[in-house]
């Protein structure tokens, strides 16, 4: 796998008038669709829209239509999927470092000068550029990240491998509220935690409902464990080296005995630790662009703790959200710690 500092994701122009007409037809269909969708209060922007059972921003609804129309997955593709604020940045670093461990030394690593977000194309924002974004020049295996639930992805992608990470929902709620307030549109009033809590419990948050998102991948992982590696943030935190070895094996590049003996797994965990990444200069001052939205790298490194929700939720709030989660996940076999 080769990484170009100038552009990870080459772009090519629209190839034909027919191609352009097809794109314009999708845009027309999108405009008609948006007139019919239910809308609710947004977290970053004013509104979210209910698209096939999930609350999605308008630009990513359009991106989803374009994803279905244009994206051509390859059998070797690996996708990192997650609900927002579930440990995506950390898993990007771990997956990238594991996959490219023969390309970089730990003393002069790519991640020393580039934020983890730069290692994966984020499908939603990349698809905003369709049909001119071209992934064919990326070497195999190609890495992609998405927050789309499993049921919103094209059928053609289900043959690829997915790593899914989920997290205790109360911690997700807190982290998501803090993050969204940082990137909230400037002309909107402040977004209170009480409002975020109520909306989250109603299922109205970006890519929500939380429980439907998680279950879409959980059920698929039970059906096809060889295609979906389902992880919990808490287990990655507590057993990082074990999880990294599972990641490597799942991606088809298991660690050799001599690598383990030389401390390669341990070094990957140290390189990608919250303490190390958050203190790198690039993650203190760098900026990542997601379509039209710019986010400072430091906003992806808040605390990385388990149980920070205790500093924000009252006992009544905890009981309400735990009750909802218990009901929604009943009989699924998936349990979250409190």
C-alpha cells in the first residue's frame, strides 16, 4: 500500500455527456426526494431528515444516492464502519498502522505528521464529489470509512470486509454532543445537553437511531463473521494488543511470531494510543476537510475515557437511556456495560 502526501484520492473528470446526464438525473431525483422526507432538529445544522429509517443530513443523503450509482467496490476493500463518536479515529490509526507496518518505521511514521483521518477516504464526503472522484488508483487493499448503517449501503459492498466499532451509548451521547457543538453552524443557537439527550433518546441524531445503526452491523456479523469484525470500544481499550492481533488476522495479514517477539504489536498500540496521538503537533494544529466542512484535528481527541458520561447524566437520565437500550437490544445477544 502506497501513500501519497499530495493526494490519497486521485480525481478524474467526468468522462462523457451520458455520464453527466446520469449524474444530473440523480440530482433531480434527490431534489424531489427531499421534498417528501420527514425532518427533525439537527445537531450541527438546523435539520436532519429521515431517510429509509435513519436521520441523515441532506448532503449525505445525496452522497448515499451517488454511492449506490457510482461506487464500484473491490473484493479486497476493507471498510471501517461506526456510529459517530465511537472510536473511529483510534481504529483508523490502528488499522492503518497494522496494514502498513512494513512500510514505516516507528521512529519516522506517517502518523507523526498526518492525522489519522487522512489515512482513510470518508465515503460520505468523498461521494459529495461524485462522479469525478476516482478510487481506482488506490492500491489494494483499499481502506474506506463510513458512518452509514449497514442497511443504507449498496448490496455490492456486502461481499467486502468490514470492521465495526461500537461504544457504550451514554459515552457516545456525551462525546457526540461536545463534538457537534464545536462544529455547529455559527448562525444557530447553542445546542444544550438536555436537547441532545432528548433527541438521542428519540433516535434523532446524525445516522441515528443509535440502536438501529449498531444492530444493523451486529446482526450482519452474526450471519457473516468472516466478513464483519464487530468490536466494542471498551474491549479495544482494555485489551488493545489482543484486538490488534485480531484485526491483523481478520485483514489477512496476521502477525508472525518474530514480529510479536520484536514488539511490533506493542509498538503499534503505543503509536496509536490516545496519549501519543493527541500530543503530536499535527493533531494539535492540523485541519481535516470533509467535503465543505473543516474540522481541526484536535477536536478528534477529547478524553478517550470509558464512563465519562457520569460527569454529565443525572440518575434519571441514566435510567431513561439504559431502559431504552435494554428494550431495543433485548434478545439480540448484544450487551453494553453501564
